[in-house]
């Protein structure tokens, strides 16, 4: 377990682009309901986990409910570095991109940051999460998965990367 966590200062480029990154994240979340979080275990192996509860705040920080991804949590306890990737999987986005031969926005973005230790969620954080998943409240899976989300991890972001794909390569991958 790490005693103290060193938080890197966000790059000026991240600060300048944070609002558009949050907008891209919202579009991506609407198309696939999760992000991929990457961490390293103590042997240096990459662990990728799909997480649906990431919420990006206005100040280059975010949080997620630390519930199911046990290997992710274990890795963050020994190495707090985290990479998050979100992809716009909207069929309409990709169809328009194929039709026009260009992407209106980056098809994916990676955020690089530092995760803080697990802590009890605030009422505001729980409220934001419950608002996001309210449409599923009547489903059996809601009570099994999300009824008692109580613990979060804060993430401080310090850099980002827009994933740029050569359009021809994207077409080859799609077909």
C-alpha cells in the first residue's frame, strides 16, 4: 500500500482542452456506457477493466465507484498511475466519418492520471451516480449491481492524448 501519493500538475494543454474532453467523454459514454481503465500490477503486467461509473468533474479530476474490479483496486493500491480510454462507438459517428472521409472529433481519448486511495462516497457523488442510472432502477440488475454503491476513488488527471487514426486504417479495421 502506498503511503503518500504524488499528484502531478495538469499540463496547460489539458487545462485548455478539459471542457472539450468532457464533451467527448459524454458522447462516448452515451454510445457504450463504460470506459477502459488500465493499470499495472506489481510484475508490470497491464490490467484493463471496463468501468461504467466514471464521472469527470470540472477541475481536471474525476471519480469512479470502486466496486467490482478487484484487480484494478489491488493494482492502484501499489501503483496509483492510471490510464483511462473512452471511445465514441456511436454508429452514427462512424457512419458520418466513413461518408465524409474524416472524423469530426477524435474517435477516442486517453486520460493519464493518479488515483487516490478508496474512500467513502459523499452524498453528492452518490446522488450524481444514482441520477445517471435512474432509468435502470426498476430492473432486477439495479439492486444486484448498484443499489449500495458507497466507495469511490478520486482521480487527478495530468495529461491526455487524442487517439488519431489514419482514416484508411480505420476503414480497414472496420471491414
